[in-house]
């Protein structure tokens, strides 16, 4: 008789080739079998009848602020938020204090995360003008998901805004480079046009469509010239999405849940809690984002979880801190979009599991398939629940989606065969490990 460490019984599994009711057998943290396992035994079984079993979902764009300000977010709190929200793996950005731009800083962060992360984790390394010679080696560290370049809108030493330096970055290695694409020169040129104390919706006027589109055009020209693959993060404009369709040989595309879910009415409703970079825009751009999801232009969806204190979010514009929380609410919001018919559950899984794994080269992540990690996001598509700020575990304590009702909710999260969340309860110990990349 075949035995496993764990069997998930009778769930509707979202497999690479479609949905099917099946059992999943887990052995040594990997998927060992998928099918009818009625005669098999296991140390533990989980009844998944009436639920959908997804591959462990990935949030490829989070800022866990660690090292930084523990009153806002940390790796322990941010990864607790992730697994509560059905996320099994996160990729953490490098613009911390200090920035992750050196081998030493990377090693310290890796060591710190051991035993503190509730989900698996990959680390970005930041590109600055001073560390370009080291990037080729840094990007090949086993737990590094990508090099991140801030071509506009950065703090500290992580701004690479000129074409000559950007080209040096692109010629420094071989893996896909991730870009915050806003044109820094246009940003600075337009800044004096906007007086302090204006309404928050001026944020989208200052950081206008051309600011983003110009940045992306420049990056695509350099990507073609150097042959270096590029991943454009948080694409926010209809113009960029149409343009990027002609660059699929060198570019992949991320869209944020915010740009699929919120329009510029949010500035009047939420004030500083709607301010992010690139900005939330009008309905025309949201429609374009959904069209790009439908036609395959978009490769992955992320949250750009970027918490700040309430005090910094409530400062008058333009001193308002830019960035929104999102890792805990990403899955419920996207499941609600599935329920509303805006995309299929299979397409959501492609965008939030297989897509990030493909773009970043994550090994054994993103699919329900034999030999892959036993990461599972188990969801109840019929469960309706309202997002409440008391549910948010990030120390900053707020969400721009407070009060939103969602149909579809994550009820269990498993990381490499370990059940780490069930019905809002965190279970066991923090067993998250560095994700591996090729």
C-alpha cells in the first residue's frame, strides 16, 4: 500500500491543463502523486471536498521594510500577512534601510529571515550606479529572484536614471531585470508645477501617463539594443500596455491588483491612502489593464505591498508617503474578480503562480505537478467576507480595501507540505525557506 506524509482529499484542483477533482499525495515536501489515491495512506489527511486547491500563490512584489522600521512592517509580520491571505511565496524588494546592494547585506538579510519567515521568500538585489560591477555575481545567488532597477522614484542610492548607466546594468549579467519605469527627468521637471497642500489627485497629474510611457519606451530601446530581458513592474497606462505587445521578445509585464481594482475616485474617498507610485489612474487605464489580462499581454499580478505609518500617509500632499498595503488582501480581491467574471480561476492561477515562476525562474514553484513543491492555496469560492482592518496583521494596521466585500476567500495555506494557515489561524512554526531560482 502506498503511503504519503500528507494527502489532500477530494479538492477541485487547478492543474496546468484544467480543473479536476483529485487527491494529492505529498512526500518530503514535494508533490508525489495527483489522482485517485483511495487506497493510499498518509500520516495526515486534509479534507478538501467543496474547496478549490490551487498551486501555492506567489506575490512577486512586496516591500517587507526589513531591515527598516518594525513599527510599519517586518519579515515576520509581513509573511504572516502573506499566509493569512493565501500567499505561499513572496519576493521582497531591496529598498530597505540599508538597501540590499552588496553581498554582505544580502547574506545578513538571508540569515535574519531564517526561522522568521512564514512563507518561502526570494530576495531582490538593488542596482545602483556604484554596484554595477557586482550585479552579475549578485543576481546568481541562489535565493535572488532578480535585480531591481528604480529608473525613477527612488530613495537613497537606488536611482539609475540615465541611459548610459541603465545600459551598463543591462550588459552586466544575463537574468531578467525588473524595472520601476517612470522617467526621472520628467518627474523632476514637472515637480515645481505643483504646490504643496493640493488635493491628492494631483499625484496622478504630476506622475502623468507620459512620465510612465516615456520611461518604458527608453527601457525597451535599451532592452532591444542589449538583448537583455526586462520585466516592467506595475504597468499602469493603456499606452504602455499597447506598446509592450510589440516587445514580447525582450519584455514581460506585471500589473498590480490596485490598477485592476481602483480608479481615481479613490483619491476623494481615501485621500493619502490612495497615493502610490505609479499612481492609480482613471477608468480608461483600468479597462486597458483588464483587456491586457484577457489577451495575454500581462504575465503576472502583484500587490506592491508597501506599508507606511498612518502618520506618513496622512501628511498633506506631496509629502504623503507613496505606497499601499496589499499582500494580505491580494488573493481575496482577485478571487472576487473571478467571481465577477472578469477572469477565470485558471487565468488567475497563471498570473499568480505559473506566471511569476516563469518570469523569475523560480524552481519547482507555480504548478500542481509531480516533483513540484507542495505549496497550496486552498480557497472557498462561495465564501463571502468583508475585508476589515482588524484582520490586517502588518503593524501599520490599515488597508485601502477596508470595507470591501469579497466572494471567494483563502481558507488554508500550505508551504512545502506544512499547513501554516487554516481559517485565519496561524499554525506551527515559521518554516519559510529561501526560494530557488535558475
